[in-house]
C-alpha cells in the first residue's frame, strides 16, 4: 500500500518538453528568416549572427561564473537571445556593436536579475534598444538585399526601410506620393531594406506556424498584437491615405511579425492568463501604432514590447482567476 501512496510537490502533470528542446525548436523556427537574411545580405549577415552567438555564450558563462552560479549555457536560451538580437540588427553594423549588444542583452537584461526565468524584460530587446538609443547612426544605416550570397553589404544599395522612407517623405514633403517606390509583395518575400531577420514576412510566418503547431508559443498574443496594429493604422490610413501608410505595409514591414511571434511570446516576460495575454497583445499593438504614427522613430515594436513587459506582473495579478469556491469580496 505504501508504494501506491506517493506524496510529492507540484507539478503533477509533467511534459516531455524541456528548456533545451524548446529552445532548439525556436532556433529551428528562426532558420527560414536566417536563410533569407544571409541570402539577401551576404556573408556579412552570417558573420553578425555567428558573432552574436559566440558573444552571448561567453557573457553568459562569464557572468554565471562571477555570480557563483552553475554554468548552464547548454540550455539554449543564450543562443536564442543571440539569434534574435542579430536578426534585429542592420547588416551594416560594425562588429563591436554586436558585442556591446550581446553584453547588455545577457548581463544587464538577464543575469543581473537572476538568470533565465527571473528576467522581467526580453533580453534580446534590451540589447537592441540600448544600441538603438546609444548608436542611432549605426543602427539606422540600412542596405537593400543584393540576393547574391557572396555579395558584400558594402556593394548593396543603401536606403531606408518602407516605414522609414514613408515617415521621412511625409516630414519632408507633407504627403505621400501617389505611387510608392516599393510593393507589398516585396515586403512579403524579402526584397526591401531592413534588419537581417525582418525583411521577409513569408519566412517569419513559416517559423511562427511551426511554433504554434508545436504549441511552443500562444496564438492569442500575436493575433491581438498584429490585429490591433492593423486596425489602428488602418483607421488613420482610411481617414488620410495621403499622409499615412497602408496598414498592410505596417504588418509586413519592419519588425512587427518578428516581434509579435518571437519576442512578445517569450514565456518568461508575458502574462500567463488568457485575459492577460489579450491585454498584453492589444497594449503592444497600441504602443507600436502610436510610436509609428506620431513618434520620432519609424519603428516602435521593441519599445512597445519592453513597456508591456513591465506590466506583466500587474496583468497576472489583475486577471488571476478565482479559486474554485472562493467568494468575491464586496
């Protein structure tokens, strides 16, 4: 009888998924975006990704050693952070900027709070935002895809992203032209300027579909995030199409898909309740739209996700379901 009665702490329902297997699947989902980035921007993009991975692993191991913790770089979390950071960088950034971003992502954005599971903000976005604020010139120097895998970034045409071009044109001329110099299909396939991993909506959607199918990420946050951004930017476009960009460009261009599917869905930094996830996604969409439409930056995804990360503890508290049998206080 004593063998039938086992007393143990929760969780009582266990899953075969482990942190390394989850991180490995996220890396697999990012492969299409990585392939498009390397194909479009050449070996320079591959070098940036590799340097980011090596730097984050080194900073992870060094910080854990200095803080007296066991070194756990094999769990794959630092590798995922490195890839996301690299995919959020322009292909023209110097090597030292990648290393600085890796330092802030791992040490300041993750290990200083206690490591994986304790960080309140997405580490990759911490690194990107620090770089964007500190080195705006290097972080906004874009290149158009060359579509030659051996081409160097210096040989490609420099230019702004669709969102950046539209904002600059409106600020300079007061209105958008009747014919835009780029097409929706270019943003969908990966033929516009931008960060290494954000130029192809198709590649990102393939990876996102894999993660949703594997139930690694929730579908509610990206749906609320993208849907809210589409509705708000669409409303302004309908009201004044000569001043505001088509909402389809807002969805397919910039970092919206990369942020919505791969960073806003971070298991550590997003809410755990269904209502909390819905509010979180809507909040990200509202902030992204406000920054894109009225802010000084043409892109607002990174800032929006980090700001909403700060609200996650409150959302979990406010949307916590009542315990069965609990009587609500009057």
